[in-house]
């Protein structure tokens, strides 16, 4: 299976993602933001970081970069596109998933492990997982998910919420919400479920001796699903 | 022409920065503040001498990049 990770000026999780994808059996290629064409891929990843120094709004400049037109076309034709952290911000700014990511509620940069609950397995990312609650890492300043009431209704009607912040038992209460996100939303899909944006970093949880293995479970499952 | 535009958060969007600014002002003795909302201001010098056309160009920029219309409004406040 082939994957592509896009590097924007200011991306800093692109190589971690490259290592993670290769570790679990993808043949990954790094793609520069100024390229026009994507290599032939089964999965395209927009990595975390601080593209364009977070100028104007996080992800806003990157969403207009040259390669994004190819990424948008790839997504519109049903290709799998995953945005992690800053990649999620780029996805919302490019209109591939609904909503926006605002400054965290208490204006602090949050860097810690959190628990997230997978709500909906009827998609290529989470299908066949035998686990609902995952421990993953977050590191962001703008992860406070927000959308209009109309958008929220549409998201809920179409089962587009991918993951919620929760505790280790999977309880999705407000007190387990790290950043003020609407309804504890940590990640969402587009309507067709081929585009996934999420704040937590699965690529940081792929080594038992360093962190945890919940990211490994996610990547192994993803590869099996798209094989 | 020089076109000035301001971008503000929509009314029902929480503005944590504005809130902290208000609290700080309160601590400094400015007790008569109902609310503070923080926005952005742009001065854009466009190569266009017709004010209406210049305004249109900057409005297009606001719609496509400068503002995120899910959470923000924009207003052209000056053309000179």
C-alpha cells in the first residue's frame, strides 16, 4: 500500500508520520507542498506542525498551497485523506471537513496524553477495530472544535463525528474535554467518510518503550482495511 | 487604492482572548467594560484606481482567504 505525506513549510510531524507509516507496511513518499502532482497513493496524510507559522489562521495558508488542489481532487474522487493536528486545521480551512478549530478555551498550549472514544466504525479508518477507547497524544494551541448549529446537525445526522475526548472508561463528559471543543469532538469525517481530521497524534504512540501502542493498533488496522 | 478591512468574530463565537483582555482591563481599574471582542485589521494597497473595483478585489480576498466565514465577518471600512 502506498502513502504520501505532504510537507508544508513549518510541518514538524511529517517525518514521524513517515516512520510510522513505513513501520506498519506502507510504502511512503514525502511530497513537497509546492509540487503539483501527488504520487500514486492509497492514503494521503497532512501532518502536524505549524505550517506557515500559523499566520492569519492555523492551516489557512497551507490550504491554498499548490499541492492542495491535487489533494482536494484526490479526496473528491474518494481517496483516503487523513489530517492530524495542523493537518486537521488544513482540512477545515480547505473545506474538506466542516467546522473550524479555535484557540483552546483557556488559551494554553496543551501537550499531554488523552483518551478518545471511537464512535463510528462504519468507515475505512476504524472498521474492524476491536477497541473503542484509545490513549493518544495531543499537542496543540488551536484544537477547540466549533461549527454552526446547522453544520452540527448535519454532522450528527450523517454520523460524521469520528472521535470524542473521554476518560479511560470511555465516558465523554465535559470534564474530560481538554480544550473546549464542541460536544468533546476530537475528530470528524467528511460526509463520505474518506477524509478524516483529528487533533490527536497516533504516530506518537507506536513504540511501547517510548509511549504506548494505541497508535500501532490504529495503523495496523488501517493498513489491513485498505489492503 | 488603499483598502482597509476589519475582520471580527461572529457574535455567537466565543472569544477567549477578548475575555482575558477584559479581565486584565478590569484588574487595571477599567470597571465599566461590558465586553471586549478582538479582531483583525488589514490595509491592502491594490493596483487599481477605481474605488468600486478595488473594494471588490479586497472583498474577494476576504471571502477566499482573509476571513473564515464560519466564524468571522468582514467589513471594508475605508478606501482611499
